[in-house]
C-alpha cells in the first residue's frame, strides 16, 4: 500500500499554505485558442504548481475531518491517492526536464514577467520559486501568445509536453473512483457511529471536496484536450464556444427517457416538452450541462411514473423551458410528479439522501462523473448544483406537495466568474 513519507508530508503541508488560483471559463478559452508547444509548455508549468497546491489543500482537509471521519479506511485510501498524485506532479519537472529546457523555462518566465507584471507587484515566494503574481496574471492570459509567438520550440519541449500530458491523464484516472470511495467512507462512518444522520459539517465538507474535484478535473481535462491537438469545430479543449442548448436538451431527454422506460419496463414513459429557441448558443462545457440536465430529467421522470404508476396510459408531460437573458440562461424543468413534502426539501440537497431503493456502490459507475442508472445514490441534485455553481450558476428547487416540482437551473452567460475554490 502507498504510504506518505514524512518528507512528502512536510512538502504537502508547505504547499497547503499557498492560496489556490482560480481560472474562469473565459480565461481558459482565451488561453486555449491556437496553442503552440510553447503555450502548452507554459500551461504545464502552471499546472505543475497549481495542481499540487489544490491537492495539498485536499490532503490537509482529509486529515482534519470532524468526528474521526479521517480514520475511515476508505477516506485514508482517497487521501493516499491525493498524496500520490501530489508527488507525481511535484517530482515531474525535475525528473523530466532537460537542462536546456529548464533554462528555457526560466527565460520564458522572465520574458513574460517583464511584459505582463505591473510595477510594484508583490513578490510572493512560490513553492517552485516562481513569482506569484506572474503565475496568476500571466500563465493563463493571452499575453503569452504575443510574448512567445514566432519562436521555434525545441524538440525536447514537445516530448516534455507529451509526457506531462500522459502523467496527468494517469492522475485523472487514479481519481476516477473518488466519489464512490468517499461515499463508502461515509457509510463506514455511519456504521461506526450507528447513526443515519450525516451532520452539516460532513455535508459542507463533501460540497467543498467535490467542488474542488470538479475544478481539478476541469483543469486536467482541458490541458489533455488541448495537447491532443485541434478538436472539433467550435471547441477549445473541452469547452464549446457555441453550445447549442436545444440540441443538448433533446439529447438529455432522449437518454433519460430511455433509462426510465428501461428501468420501469414501460412501453411509453412520460413525454418531455421542450421549449427552447433552436439557435440558442452559449459558451459552456457540454459534459457538465448534459450531466445536470440528465440528472434533473431522471428525477422528474421517476416522480411522475411513481405518482401515476407504471400502468398509466398517459402521463402528464414534463416541461423543459429555456429562457435566454442577458446575464444568464435559465432552464426550468416542471413536473407533476407530486412534489416533495416541505420538511423533505432541505434533505434533497444532502449527499446520499434518496427515496429510491438504495443502489449498491460500484466504483465502475464512477468513471468521470457520478452517473447512477435511474436513482438511488442520492448524488444527483447536490452534484448537479455544484456543476452549476462551478461556473457561477445555481440550481434551485421549488416543490408543491401534492402536485409537482419545479427546478430552476441558472447558467451564467458572462462566463468570467472566478472558479469557486474551497
Ligand atoms: P436520487 O435520484 O438518486 O434519489 P437525487 O439527489 O437526484 O438522488 O434526488 C434525491 C431525492 O430528491 C430523490 O430520491 C427524491 O426523493 C427527491 N426528488 C428529486 N427530484 C424530485 C422531483 N422532481 N420530484 C419529487 N421528488 C424529487
Ligand atoms: Mg436523481
């Protein structure tokens, strides 16, 4: 089993004292357009600092959880994955960079700092000896392009970029089962305490922890996609600058209906009426959007089917309405599935709260996101709300007990809101 050495532990503590640096959707798009080997190299340097800082914050938090949650075997496993990835990341540059590349990295730092740093900028010592303001202000800004355009990049830079990408791909894969394993840890904790209540401390921890995971996976996913070369039209990495909402919604409807009909053995499940302008496009990460829509639609479909029974000939349709404002895009999903008792509404936002028969925890489900087949994990709503908030949006639920439920998904259009960094 992997063990955290005392030296590594010290290093993690040190990195955890540095603030995390947020990156907005707009910054990612600006940075990722037509990247050169040089910009990709620069981005790898940013990640070599930023990812260990974020991972170190998580290790620290996993060590300091309330009520001995830190001692649960599954929580320790997860902590070790974070520490191992921290180690992979901090050791990589010194192991893999040729001396020539190290010199180049230094001179690139100087060059961009001179171009981009305001005078009198504070010179905070960073773990790798870089300048903090330089790291934040420069590494993800378009100013790089002007500073580094037209240069010939040495072949070992290309090799380095490729190796770095492989390494972070492996890190991402290592963390695939994190959500199910943490959930397992919470179960161990509940059994040890013989209680079914998960208190607010634990809920708040899970919100922070999963939010941070979304951010880390976004940065890694974006870097991998950019390194794989030009992607599909209108894509910058995993961001689509012209995400078509009607198309995405229709796809989510088809998928959710398919799962629903399969799960309940229905010939024809409830209809979903989509009201959305065909040409509504905005900048977003399609995988996040489809995750949220799919989860919300499954919930509504389930509520309607359970309200009217599986023998019903004609269910009341679910409505999916999209409004396009200047500031945000609002999506309302309305069902007549009987709603939720008022006392139950706060519970729906807690992890592992479900009124469906509990599903067995199976790490193979937990590929990149947490996708349960129909229901039963109790992760659908809380994780969807994190995805919405990650880019400055939100998710709200209003229930009319005895009639139905409306959920409101607000997605920020301005796309320059900073990443939430728990
Ligand atoms: P799961 O679907 O796995 O149970 P969710 O987080 O998606 O987990 O939902 C939690 C619970 O909230 C559901 O089990 C259900 O009781 C309730 N719920 C969610 N959406 C609706 C809805 N549209 N109508 C009625 N109840 C709902
Ligand atoms: Mg659900």
